[in-house]
């Protein structure tokens, strides 16, 4: 049975599935040759360590994985057991990766989602200090959880607004609402997704969300200061619209 079929079967049988939480040292043990900042998900507690210190932490991480039953001895080496294999099957070779950075003051909370190219499930990874909780979710469930975190104070509108397009030569009359949100955000969110279409083609998608007392806004595009070329589009979102936007990034399949 393929990894995709096995994980899809687990999700169908159990619903949303919480998987083990891994620590920085344990993740370092799984990728011992990679410097902490070379990894897709940085190991914050390893940043600034010497090579010898990182090696020692990786050894400690392997011992921890063995003690927890996530690694098993296999001859002269080790192998992942079922729980860890469920994580690595997706995280090691995802076809789609989504990054969600939630910025609130000086605090940045990073959320990742990995997919195998279908819309049946995503593997989510939350970075909380040196801990990385993992879970298997449907894109809809993952989007709903993210929307609740992003708009926890319920700033979203009752319905989606119409797109407002600003260029160097034209500014909509209601653009002042966007400027007000940008001037006093409660939090901002960067959404980025990359989908491997083929061996030689990767399609990416990026946008920003601003949450303010006046609403939840999605913004995309840019205007070059030197030339005035380009445009910025802003749209006020409802909670349903926010979830739909997040789901389109998590299940980036066309």
C-alpha cells in the first residue's frame, strides 16, 4: 500500500489524527548532516551551535526517539516505527508545501502543511519553541483551525467584500479602509505555497492577510516605487472566505 493510500485510510477511519510531537533534537537526529538553517523548518534551538554541539544534540535526539518507541533498532542501524513513518512519508518528499507565518507584535508563529498532491489530507506541523506537534487533517479541517487562530477575535465581515484595486494612477475611494487596517493591524499573516507540478516545474502562490479591528483583509500584488508599474488588490473577507482562501493554499491542486 502506498503512503498516500495508507494515510488516507487512517484519516478516513479515525478522523483528524494527532501524531507525535517531535523536538528539535529529534528532528536533528533524522537529518544529522543538514545545518539548522538549511532545513525547510528551521531548528531554532540549534541556531548558533557549533558542529560538535549539533552532533551531540542529534545523538541525544536519536536516543529520545528510541526511548519513545518512534525509532527501533534494526541490525547496526535504526528504522522508524509506524507513528514516525506516518510523518516522514509526507514530510520527507511532499508535493505541496504551505507556510503560514502569523505575526503579532514581535511574536512570529509558524505553521506548515505538507501534501502528496491530492486534496484528501495534509500533514500539519506547528512550531512552538523547540516543539513540533504534527497532525493529519483534511484541508477543510486544517483551514478551519487556521482561520480560528488568525481571526480569533472574530473581525471577519458577514460576507466577502468586492476587490479594491489600487495602481499608481488610481486609488479607489474606499482604499482608506485598507490603509487604516495596515496602519493598526492586530496581526498579519504571510501565506506561501509551492506545488511541484513536474520534475522541472514548481508553481507557487503567495499573499498576505491583515487582521484589524475593522476587518480581515487579503492583499496581493505590488507597485514599483521607481516606475509606478503594477497594482495592489485588497478584499475584505468573511470567515467563510478566509477558510476558502486558506484551503486553496493547503490543497494547491488544479
